[in-house]
């Protein structure tokens, strides 16, 4: 699984996609910068923690009528793949693996300096836990309702605020991320962030710093790092990479 995850993460990064869109784990949302009026935005993200968790996600968001810089209907498809250290009786080295796929529809309210977007739809989620060296695994798959809400704003010409969250009834999966930033001399924004994520089998929270919204050609780039607390492996460090592009 670790090799497959690394291959997937590399493919997501090289595919060229996000600093985030609001609907899934490890993604956040920022509108296109400059004069670009995208119809479709593609976001990817990869996150790794020292406790052994590693996730990669991809999100495609489209405006069926108009573009992403104007208020209107939005549709979104997102996916997730990853692994984590699981809590299992007598299995200190148990490894959990997750995959998730969701399709949602929603609406965006776009203002002069802010974007508020909400989504609702369906998701299917698969989770399994295997002890190192054991042949048996505990697997479960479910289908449920998923909702997501994202708010991005520039309160002043030199600051940004971003809050995103999602919840799925499938295994009570949740994700929330809040960031504040000030304009950086190198471009983009730098500041603190807080993230909480988990489900019935896995929980984690993070606090750290981010450098986001950096423009490199057609890509927007975001980097984050800091302290992470895992409910099984306790304290450690995390780092994440977000890429965004569109057309």
C-alpha cells in the first residue's frame, strides 16, 4: 500500500492540480488569481505525518454555466486514497487503508473579495485494517451523504482568510481546516493554520504554518508544516503540498 500511495501521490502532483478546493480531505479553496476566469479547477493535495499516516486527494470543480469567478451552480467530484496507523487490540503495528469517492452539487456566492460555496451529494468509502504479518483484514464499505462548506476571503489587500470543512455520514468522516495569512514578499500568503480530521476509526489534528497561493506559471502552490497529534501514535510532525490549476 505504501508503494501504491507514493505512486499515486507522485501522479497527483505531476498531474498539476491545486492549492485547494473545499470539499475533501487535504484540500482547501482559493479562487483563480489575475484575469483567469476558469470554468474548471483541478486541485490535488498530498500530506504525510511522522506517525505513519499518508494521504493524497484530487478534486475537480466545475461551473456548468458561467465561470468560477461568478456566482452560480457548481458540481464537484473528489477522491481520496491513503493509509494510517490503526487502533487494533493486540496489534501495535496495525495499518489502516482508506479510499473515498464523492460526487456533489452546490452553489457559490462570489463577492468582490470573498467566495462562499456549499455542496451536498453522495460518497462511497472503503476502510480496512490489517495487522503486520497477519493474513486477515477487517474491511468495511459504505455509501452515504456528504456535505461541504468553503469560505475564502481577502479582508484587506494584504491578508487572506480561508475556512473549509466537510462531513460524510459514511463512518462519520469529517475534515476541517482554517488558515489566516498575510502577503509574503516572495508572493502568496504566509500564516498559521489549524486542521482536524478523522472518522470512526481514525482521528488527527494539526497546528502549523502555511505558505499558500504562490503562482508558478499556470500552477498555484501551497506548502504547510507543523505539529500533529494522532489518537493512536500521539505527537509528531506533518507536511503537506497543495497544487491548483484550471481551464
